[in-house]
C-alpha cells in the first residue's frame, strides 16, 4: 500500500554572484571579517524584475522533473516566504499561474526562516484529506529588504528557492514525524517594522528605514542555542528514535558559526551536518529545501538513513521534521 513520500527535490538561485567585499562595503566590513563571523563567502541576488514567484517556479520545475510528474497533477501548492511578490494575492497564486497548475489550490505560509517546515506540515495535512500530489516551496528575496549599511543583517542573506514534491508511492523518502513551535513573546527579535496594518509604510517610515529587515542578533543566537537542542531532544523521543540513529542534520542556514555551536549541543554522534551557506548565505525559507536538494543530488543520502531537519527563525518559530530516506 502506498503512502505520502518525497518524490523529488529542486532548487534555484539567481545568476548574480555577490562577494563579501561588495556586500560589506557600505556596511564598513570586509571579506575577512564576514567570513570569520559567519562562514559565508558569497551569495546570489535576484536580477531587477525577478520576483519571489519567479525563483519559486524555477525550483518547482526542477522538483517536478525529478519527481517525474507534471504540474497538472498537483493538488496543492504551498509557498513559504516572508518576501512575497506583493502583500496580496498569495505568491503561490503566481507560482500556480507560472506552472500552469490549474487544478492546484495555492496558498502561502509565513513562518520566516522556519517556513519550509511549516509548509511541509500544511501540505501533508491537505494531502491527507484531498490526495494527489503537493508542491512545497521555500523562496525568498531578502536582498530587497536589507539595509545596506547594517552589518548585522546585510552580510547574512542571499536570494533563492528550494522545492519538494510530495505524493503517493510505495517506496522512497518519507516524513516520519514533524512538529511546529512558536514563541510569540519573542516576536520582536526579528521583524520588518513597517508595511503592514500595525504601521503602514509612509514617507516618515521610509526616512526611518522601517521598511528594512531588523534583527536583535545576540538574542536570536541565544534563542537558538537555548531552545533548539532541547526541542530536538524532545522531538526525537516523541518520534521513537535516539540521537545515535540520526545520520544527517539539515538545519536552516542561518550563520555558519551559530550552526557549529548548535550542532555541538545537539549531540548527534553519527550525523553529518549539511551546509550551503558558504556559497548561498541565509536564503530564508529557501535554505532547508535548497540544502536538502544539494545533498540529495550529491548522493549524500542512502535508503533507510534518518535525516533530522530543523528550521528556526522569526516568530520566534521552530519546526522539526524527521525524514527516512
């Protein structure tokens, strides 16, 4: 009997490569400083005229090709993004149009950098009721919302998209367990202050830079170090596996130094941590599916191996998934 499996993965990054010295110039930092602080060497920026849906559609096409299905077989498209094409309609509607997936319901999820795990859980729920195939996409263009003079943020982010196709199959990677968490009392740690109903963006807000992404970096780091290892321990217990069983760790690509700190605390003695941030930086909701795709295409995963996926970011939010390859 078949159940829902991961049928294919895909990713897309824009053509333009932006090196550390270029992105750091206005922020007063250089390549050596950025590399030492983050482990990032370069990132990709979207071209003028490219929107989040364009990146998402390219990643989706790669995932559909890998899965061996066509867009008209999709039941649902879920796009995780915090940099939508427009405040409304959902970016997923544009993706549906780009792909010609007329039969698919399409909606967005905004859980910032945890978004792809939240979207994965949402898509599973839809398939449980509706059946068929789901396209789960994480896509962000952070280059459009960064203050070029803020060295705490502008050095960290790049643009990109990653995608997964879910559907019925008798074999292949499957999601064994997932869990989602939100800590709303910490929502102030990561935000874009203006542009919504709380504070519409006006000339005064533009003068103050309220349209830019803002982050209290030290507190974010503390949140991740304090919460993620304990949440993962609880999650694995609920899933009925022990840390020794995990062979791969695919985290949100926040910051290379932070990831090394967290990985040490995770106590996964037989796991390999997969990273793409050196070349792509933090691509927001795209980072997990983009990294999963890179590892899968490199042949890093083998049948039966367990992969722990961990998203964390604004909200503050955390999402964990256990995949059996």
